[in-house]
């Protein structure tokens, strides 16, 4: 049930993202911006669309007023992520990308240049001729799914709780979400939350359940999702989650690290803070 609810919520979120989100210097968010998208009544109405017994398949974007923009379905590829906490308590969660493999294939002063233009919509308008929010424009930033995440319990330096993030193109949101939920809601440690089976869905009828790098029998999960109308894909997914969580042990703050078993990442450090 938990995976069903999370993937249904992701479908709704991706629907709004696809329709409304682009470089806000060019395309303003609807209404009052982020506060409109996160309005409690609006989110409650969106949540009410989730049927606990059946997948919605493909979600429609919420009605946030007339927006003369189309929907961008461009896929994204190729990224890396690191999370770092130093002895002074400075924290970095950094996701970087050259976009697809080898970027633009051009190197300048030892740096490979990106082909980040592919993060824009390949088409300026949808099939109905409506302009797409994430279309190319001079000086415009392409939309990205990169989601380096820091979690705090307050606003003081010692209130740091968690740093995480991942590569993975358009599925980064899903990888980060399952890690944060695993750590904060399910009480998993950094490695357990990072190693959780990747589950998620963009705004399509297909729900991804990563069957690679796990000894778990996922038959019951897959069958349960299918019974709720999900089309399930168990192919390997390209996450590379890197997580650090601060916990209290014997009255002292210590750091836990987690590296995604699906990639080449490692955990380094002595855990002291």
C-alpha cells in the first residue's frame, strides 16, 4: 500500500511539474508561485484523487488557472551526486551533470562541456500548437530534475539532520523521495534508506520497481501493484543515492553514511561531528 500511495502522489506531482515548471525568470509559476502549488487545500484536493485500491494511470495537472503553455515530456539523462559533512559542521549536497554520457563531446581546459540544452523541450509547442513552458529561449535556464536535498529540524547550525541526492535523469525525484521517506518516516539508517528498492512513477501508467541489486522477493509487491491497476516495470534503474544522516549516540552527534549499491559510490570518514 505504501508504494502504491507514493507512486500515485508522484504521478500528481509530475503532472503539475510538466505543465507549470520552467525557468521562473521566463515562465512564472501559477498564482502566487510556490505557495500556490503547496497550498494545503490544493494539496488536500489533489490527495483526494488517489484511490487506495486502484492506480490512476496518468494524472491530469491541477487547475491553477489559465496558463497558455503546453506539457514537456523531454527525457533527461546522465548525472552524479555527492553528500559531504566536514569536521566543522559544513554540509554540502551537490548534484552535477554533463547531461547525457560525454556531454557535448567538447573539452575546454580539461573540463567536458555539457549538452544541457537537451534539458529543454525538444519541441517549442505541443501537438495542439500550445507553447511549452520548458521551450528553448535566449538566456533561459533549462528545467532540471536534479534534487540535492538538505533536511533540518530547525534553523540553527546544529539542526542538520540529513543530506542526500542522486543522479538518474527524470527519476531523481523518485530516488530522493524514497530515501527521505525511508529515513524520516520509516526510521531506517543511512545505508538502509539509500539501499531501499527503487520504486516510483512519473506521470504515466508504468510504475518502476527496481528488481536489480536486491535479494528480496518482490513478487508480492509487484502482484499487489498489478492488482491495483499498475503496469509494473522491474528493469534496473540508474540511481546513485549518496546519503549522510546525523544521529545521537551515547550523547554525541555522529554521522551515518550510505552509498547506493547500484553504482560505484563509497562511504568515507570517521563519523565524528
